C-alpha cells in the first residue's frame, strides 16, 4: 500500500495515500469556505458603502417616487 507524509501540528506523519488525500482535501475545503466568506464580506461592505455614500439609505421604491418615477 502506498504511503504519504502529512504535516500535523508541526510534525510529519506517515499515513496511507488515501488518508493523506482526504486530509489535504479537508484543508482545501476549509480554505475555500474561508475565501468565499471573505469575498462575500468585501462585496457586502462595498454595497453598504455605495448605498450609504450619499448620506441617506432608502428603499428602491422610495427613491423612484422621489425621482418622479412613481408606479401607476
């Protein structure tokens, strides 16, 4: 059976190849989730900044009414 070396808590450990692949897969999954959350936070912050940039946060319906584009 093929062996693989993984790094756990700063120590190298010899494990089976499938266990090593699973270990790296879980690490990549956590990194992907963290990256996705970071991207969502940046996009949310940008949207909040753009919405509050003019000093008033209003609903789209209220903005349309104040611009004279009221729905009839």
